C-alpha cells in the first residue's frame, strides 16, 4: 500500500494468438478496475509468441492505456510459462496479483469480489467453475478424467474445475516465485504453497472469440507434467507389484517343493511358471528401487523451498487479528457479478 492508501493490483493475462478477443478483454478488465476504490491497477499482457496480430494490438492498447504493460516472449513457451513470466516481471511492490485467461472465460467482473474475499484474511483466492464450460463433450470428459486421476495419484490434491484464475497476496506470490522448477503445473504449485485460501464460484461464460489452444496432445503433455511433478505413487505401486509377484513366485516354488517332499511328484511347468513369476517380480522391484533414487534426484532438481513461513517469530499472528467475517467459499454467478460492481475493496 502506498502513502495515499492505494493498493497495487497487477493483473497477468497470458495471450497466444488472441487477436480476435484481446481488445474486448482489455475493455472488460478496464471497465471493472476503473470502478475499484483505493486500488491502482497494472495489466500485464504476456504475448506468448503469437503469430497473429496479438502483439501489435497489445502495443496499441499500451499506447492508449498507461495501466497496460506488454511482455512479449521470444516464441511460444506455453500457457504456464507465460503466466510465470508475468509473475516474475509484474511490479514487485504489488499488493496482490491476479492471473486470468485472455478469452473472457474467467469473468473480469469477478475481480471486485475476489479482492473483497482476499481482504477477509486469505492469501489465495481461486475462481472455481460452478458449471461445465461450453467446450466439446470430449474435452469435458478428458478434463474430469484428468482431475480424478491426478487426485488419486497425487499427495497434493487440487480442486477440480479451478482453472488458472487466481488472486494471490504478495507473500503467496513470493512463495510461488521461490519454486524454480522447469515443468510447471501452476494449479498444483498454488496448492503446494499452502496459506489460507478461499474459493469464488462462478458460472463460466463461453470463450468470447477465437479457439482453445489446448489440442489433445498439449492436454496430454500438460496432464503428464502435472502427474510427474506431483506424484510418486506410480513408483511406489511398481515396487509393490514387484514385491507381490516375487512373493507369489516364491510361494509357488515352496508349494512345489512341499508337493515333491510329500508325494514325490512334481510338475515341471508349475515350477517354471513359479520361477518366471518370482524372477519377473524381482526385476520389477529392482527397477522400482532404481526409480526411487531417480525420483529423489528429481525432487532435489525441482529445488522447491524446504518450507514456507506463514508467521515469523517477530510477526504479530495475522490470523489472530480480527477478521471482517470468515469466508471460505462463496458462490457467485456471472450474471450476478455483472450487477455487483457496487462491491468495493476495503483497506
Ligand atoms: N495460452 C498461452 N500460451 C499457449 C496456450 C494458451 O499463453 O501456448 C493462453 C491463451 O491465450 C489463454 C489461456 O492461455 O489466454 C488459456 O488458453 P485456452 O483458452 O486456449 O485454454 P482453455 O481455456 O481451452 O483450457
Ligand atoms: Mg480458454
């Protein structure tokens, strides 16, 4: 907060070939932030190597609106990298940082509500889709399957239907910037940093114009990045499977030996099958053991902080300070939001 009691909100908007919608998006954001009280805003459009006129249009917007900043990446690095660039380059003095898509699927009209919720003592406010998006059935099923599998596998469950539409306090943003990993899955990273969080539900409008940039192969890559970065369960399962198989094979061999001792008869095929099972189990276990070490090297290479601090020894306990009202979750529809511009942020 500056001397005039103004807070600085930085809005980060990743854009890849969004020429059809970008001016409309700027207008919608501008319209909302103009009405905010005691909040000054900077809008960071991150052009992620667009091959259309997006960058040209963004630069024209920056000439018109002094609150607009344009970051242009040298090529297309992907949605997560574009957001990360914005988080790195947005004003370090910002009191809070909002991340939203450029296609108006994340309604800017929700911004006042999200700021309001942040003011109730939270560090992370996430937009959560209340209904299915207007995207093809195949995409919806793939998205549901992804969240289900991720949450089964991961030690760090994430909320389904929560896209990269979130507002972070300064310390939450700083925590995120301490995570230098290359293959980034921001939703998981935002879950990983902890802190108090709240959810603002909304009914997602359809993409205002243009097309989704997530092709099937991109979605697969995104999903595998997410699972590999946040789950070691497949490794543990492999070890368990290996141990189970070698246990079964050994039990089979023992049974054969017992049969031979009692009845003086044996079946060479049974012995062979038991041997193969035991050896296969041993091999899988050995590979899983090597994988365990590789997994630890991977964990180290991510270089995440060992811990993050919510309250330092010399800090007044923030949560003990009286809150306006505890808010953990709130539901708001896009239509309700349109009429909710009277909401004001509190300092
Ligand atoms: N985006 C980006 N780089 C990419 C792909 C997408 O910056 O390589 C941006 C895109 O312009 C949009 C946001 O990321 O603002 C979400 O992309 P999209 O709407 O295509 O994804 P969907 O909403 O269909 O999941
Ligand atoms: Mg979209």
